[in-house]
């Protein structure tokens, strides 16, 4: 069953526990059909490019003092700045490692959503997707060793326009954040899709401000 979104009639809501034969998170229903479709397409592109894919959830944090003074324009630019910075950091890391010989490359794919909490302030959730032959695991937040979570932290600091502080990574990692998707294993695809479907829920999304509430990489 589908209905029109009450505040954005361009979007359709699904109330079913599955989408295109894959389970979605029942507790987060209804979900936006267009968002789920974009998520599926993005994950399918990743598995076409790479036989082994790393996917992981991460929720960047905006400090309250910064969030309080951010304008709509600031939020409008935030995602693009974060993704551009993360791509640059990953590209630099691949180039540095390539000096020692051949290393696998990776695109940076992603899904994100912007939600508004009970405090009226926007916050963000991300599902990041990379070639698992390039990055096997995201590491541990706050580790002294260079890892993906540290790179995500630096990119988020850059997007906020403030100096990076390793002692405050400004990212929250939820429980069981990591998913491995194998091209020939549909179950692994469905598990990752199920986890990322949370980003597609209709609740807490806000429209009418000129800000997107959801997006995915297009390549």
C-alpha cells in the first residue's frame, strides 16, 4: 500500500515491511518509496563495480554552539562540502599508497538523510560505501592509527569549517555499523539494504525550507 506524503505530495509513502522483495525496518514505517529506490540503485551500482563492498553507518555530529548559528544556506552546503572533502582525503590516501606499488582504487558512494529532532535542530545520518579490496574495515573511532573513521571525522571538520581535534572526532557510530556486501551473495545485499532503509523513513524529515532531506551518490 502506498500513499502520498502529507507535506510533500511529490513523494510516495510505503507502509509495507518490504520493498522490491527486500525487508525494511518495520519500526521506521512509513518510508519514502523514492528514497528506497535511490538507495537500491546506488548499492547495485557499487556491486557492479566491485565484487566485494564495504558499507558502514556513521552519524556526524554538529556541536550545539555551531548548530545554533548555522543558517539554511550553511546546511544546504554542508553535505556537498563533506563529500568533497572525504573524496579528496580518500583520493590522497590511494595516491600515497600507490607509490609503494599497485593498490585497488575506490569510488566514494553514499546515502544520507537530514532529520530534525525534538530540539528543532537538523542532524544527519550517513551510509558510506567503498570497495572492500581498498578498505576492509572502517577501524575504531579515536584510534591513534589512521583509519576510515578518522578520515570521515576530518572531512566533517572540514565541512564545518573548524580546526580538526582528534580528541573530539564529532562522529557517532551506532551499534553493528559495518556490512560486507558480496556480489554473488544476495543475502548480504539485503542485510545492508535493511540497515540503510532507516535513512528512508518519513518521520522527522522536514520539507518546505528549500533543503533536501535525503540524497545518494549518482555515479
